[in-house]
């Protein structure tokens, strides 16, 4: 699909022209210390400060890390901006750890600079409300440009998320290169070594690191895995950060992890990062925390409610071609033209939009009519199990059910919500633990972390029927009826109890 | 605007009855036609071999399985696909399948469920689609046998 790729690239260029218009990087005199709430004081280099100060990174201050989760967890107001800085800090810690272990000398100053840049820029392709906008231009748009790119080059993008693909193209763009060259030109009087390092930085390699593929033929793959791998700087930061700001206790003994890291290459052909046996426990912590974050934060019913509300609003803005702050959401990159301040202000001209935005501003969120746990499907009732599975797999069926429920109940919105599942197999099966000088095994051989996902799928998984306040009872009855019509028999008592609606049981 | 993220003005999209990734996974588990009448159905499948077999199967069905991409780890570790992981999770959460305790190395589907799901797929799909599903299941069967020797 070269044409589609070219069009996509052109749209990225146009976006960056507009975004960076008027931005002139200034010469920064010396390194800067940035104090992070979790990670303390850390050094950032002058060229990084120029990028941090650029509109490309500053817009991430207005993109919350966990979308509207702060409406449920009040302190979860952290943004993609501080997360990006956190990933640089963790990437540097991994580099330092590997340098001090065997073969660490392979990480040259240029490679270090590139890894730090990949860490800093890895989320620059996130649109407003992070994954809530991503779902609109990726998952809910099966014929859209992101899916087209993934299908055109599955080796490169197959497992990449929409925002990673946007970050990749931003970093590879001509306009970004222009900005980069402008920045490094400020330092041509700096110590010669520093300037030489910057001139050797290759932005294509940086972009490849962002999507976790080999940076170039002469770079080992493990360098990219520091940014995007089974256990990477991104995960180390977001798990601690999302946990900390939501008030959840999700400690990861990162110091133990770092002293456990080394590069392992038993066959001499494919080096990879591994942890020693003492660090395996830390990988287990990462896995466990991921499950915890999903069950307690990301898939909390209120968080899901706000997520679905904002995602459906973005979808509506896109499909009805409404204009928000002079922008229409047509292509994926348009979701980067807006930020959360643009949308969540009270002065929207469009009345319909204003009413919907007001609900989010004032936290008038959808509520649970039904909560469906795995136990609500009877163990021996295969027809119900199969139909429920099929419903979950098919977006059009979910859409139809939502539409029918809303029409019959007379309310404007119903969400039949199947929250995302925590993906842990990559951490379990592709994180390597070193047992001896010449043996390393995947973590899953030492500890069956799949057991946690099995426990989660069997006991903690929840699906929701979410409705505006006042419609819970009507929609609960209707939904049970509609599920039954689709041959899905649910344990009514359990579904209502989990939705905290036991009063309905007597009626 | 009624309902959530529709906006496309259609209740049912045209892909309603197209073969999906989940059909491929169910067919691979349920048809096992290549095993012949005399052979026992597999009711236990090694998780790692399922991933390995699908990673190979994807190469043979690049169009149908195009959204099931795999990432390859170091040292011959199991290739992982988020899409496949999601489907296996959903099969577990809906009660169709479970993972065997305590090693969590095998997927379990009772024989009666395999038979009933196969019957349901057969009823819903036309001859040509059934043929496709059976061919895929045959390929899976062979790839799985090979992969399960790897562990």
C-alpha cells in the first residue's frame, strides 16, 4: 500500500508543520535537573530539553495518562508528559545496569542518545485521552488507515498499537528531522564529543526502537527491547506511575531488577537481555501488578464508563463531522491536533456537543445496570457460553444490542462493555531468566504466571451494561431479556448483586 | 445519536457473517478432521504449541489471519500474538475452555463441548466455508503435532 503510506506520511508532515510553526529551539546552557514525583531528581541533556520544550512534547501535558480515570481516582491526573520523562529515566537505568554487567560496553554514547530519544518520544503519537481516542481510529475503524498500515506491513506494525505507529512516523518525518537538525545546530560549539554524538544520531533508528524492532542491521535487537519489549522502560514507568497516582500499592523492586540484568548470548548469534534468578521475582511483581491495575483501575466500572463515554463522543464527533476548536476528526493524526483542554471546555458552540461535554465536566457518568461475571454463565450451559463468546468477538452485534437497548429504554446511551484483557503472555513467555553461564529459560518455565491470567479470566473478569442514571432498572430487565433472546442465559441474581442493585431482586 | 460508538449509521455491518479470527481458533480446536474417525479428539492442548502452531498457520493464511500478528522473542521462545491471547482469554472467561491447574501448560475443552461447537459451526456455515475451516483445522493439526514436540 505505498499510496496509503505516502498519504499517511503527508498528513503527518502537515500536522507537524502546523504544530511546530513558530517554535524556535533556544540554546540551553548545560544539563537540567527535573524532579519527578516518583523518580526523584534526574538529569536531562540540553538537546532533550529542546525537544521537551517543543510543542510536540508540551501537548502531552494535556493528554492524561489514564484518560478520565481521575474522575474515579482523583489523584490520577498524571499525563503522558511526565510518563515520557519517566521512561527516559528508566531507560537510562537499564542502560547503566547493562553497562556495568558483561558486554555492557556495547552501548555506545550514540546508542545511549538514541535510546533516550526513543524513550522521550515513544508516546508523542498519543491523541487526546490516550487509548480512548486510539480505539476510535484503530480498533473501531477496521478499514481505517492504521489497520491498513498494519496489514500492509505486519512484520513492522503487526503488534504495534495505533499511537506507536503515529510516533514512529512523526520521528521519521522530514519536519521532525528539520527540528532535530535545528536543535543540534545550537550545540556545534559545545564540546566536540557531545556535538559529534548528536550528529550521529539516526532518527530512523530511533523510530524503529519505538515500535520494538531492530533499529538497524548493525544494532542488536535487545537495544530496541529496552523501550518496547517483554519488560521495558515503558512498563516499568507506567505500572508504578498509574499505581501511585491512583493510590494503588503496586511496588516493583526495580533496584533488584537492575542489578539482575545482563546481556546473554549462549550461541553467539542472538544476544538478548535477561535477568538472573534473583530478578525473576521482580518480573513476577510486574506481571502481578499488571493484573492488579486492570482489575482495580483500568477496568473499574466507573473508569470504563468514562472511557466509553469519551470514546463514543469522539466517534460521534468524527462521524458527524463536528468541528472542535477548528478541527475535524477525520484521520488518525487529527486526534493529535486536539488536546483534552480543547474538548473539555464549556464553550463548545455545538449545543449537542456542549451537553455531552458538560456531563463529563460535571462527572455525570453512566452507571451499572448489569455486571456479568464468568459465574453468571452457568457451567454446563454451553449454548450461553458460546453465544456470549461470539457476542464479545463481534463489534456489530454489540452495537446492535446497544442500539436496541437504548431505543427500547428510551435513553440516549447504553454501553454493552467488554473491557480489555490484561495481556501477560509476552512478559511470561519472552522474558528470559538466566540460570547459569550457558542456560536461560523463559520466566514461564520457572513460574506459571498464566495461572494469574486464568484466575483473572475465571473470577475477576467483569463485563458491564452501563446506562445513564435513572435507567438502571429498566435497562437491567431489558438487557436480561435481550441476552436471553440471543440464547445467553445469565444468573439474574448474581448480575444484579454485582451491579449493587439487589433491591430489584424482589420485584 | 442513539447508542454508543455507532456513528456509522448501520446496526449490522457487512462483515456480520464473515469468517473471523475467533472462528479460525474454534475450528482449529473443534474440527480436527485430519485426525480421522479412529483417532481421539484432542481435549487437552499445550498452550505453547497452540501459539507456535498459529504462528505457522498465519503464514499459510495471511489474509484470513492477517490481524493475528506475532512477535518473536529470543532463543526460540514462544511467538506471542495479542489477538490470539485475547481470544483464548475470552474462551476461558465464557467458560468454554479452561487452563489446567497447577502447571497452566494445557488448555482443556471437554469433548462434549468440542462436539457441540463443531455442530453449531457446521449449522451456521455453508459448504465452502466449512471446507475452509476443515482445511485450516487439518493444517493446524499437523502444525500443532510438530510444535508440541518442541514443548
